[in-house]
C-alpha cells in the first residue's frame, strides 16, 4: 500500500491542504493520504489545542470516501518521549507499518526551512519526499501546478479582522470552528 503523509499545524485546515491531498492522490498513485496534525510545534509556534485541530482535520476528511484520514501519530510519538521532529514520526511509522510505502508531502515554501529540520537526510532515506509547488514559492524539483495561495496564518488574520474566510476553509471546518468557539468565532 502507498500512503502519502501531509503534516502541518492545520491551525485551521484549509482548501490548500485539501487541494494538495487531491492532487497527490490523483497523480502519484496513492492509496491513502494521512493528515498528521502537529502535536507540538518543534519551532515553538503557538497552536490551537491538538484535539480541536484533529477534529477539524477529521471533519475535512468526511467527504473523501475514506481515502483521506487523520492520524494522531504525532501524539503517539510525543507520548513515547518524542520532541515533535518529523524524523521521529517517520521512523515510528516506518517501524510500525513495514508493509506501507510512505511519501512525505511538503510545500515549496518549506524548502527554505529544511536546514533547520532534524536529520532531513535520514528522512529522505526513509520515505519519498514530494515537494509541491506552493503559489508564490517557485523552486526546482517541485511537482504540480501552483497550488492555492492560502495559509492558516492568513485565515487567522482574516478572522481577527472579523472577515469570514469561507472561500479558503471548507464549510464544515468553519462550522466546527464556530461551534467550538475557535479563532474568535462565536456560535451563530
């Protein structure tokens, strides 16, 4: 089985994540795609609670007929003493699922941060790394057309200004965020 892994803060998940997932599944022969919300951010970034971010990802997966799933693997690794590094998560997954061929999806916007990643060379030995072309971040070696120019930071900024990001966040995810009172949203 071939599984693509899409990690991130998902704070909140948005259509860029969804488009990346659909593109990879459609073009790279993946059987499944697992969203992996960060349990803790290795660079200390403040995050909405893990449980809320997992639930928003699960809501986003509901319309995908089961091929897109949400994984709590980063929580499992943290509970075993991991520090939140991708290399730890991948090592755990490869050991736990020796029958699965994993690919790690990263956006071209992440390439500038790779020197700060722990053991990226080891990551490349464990899994296939797919670099998707994120709009505004052209780079050689990327696959696909430019994906949506949207970020969770942009969405949170919009919400802070009182703007609803309906064109950037799947409706069900936005409904969940509203019901949970996340990002300053109140119940309608």
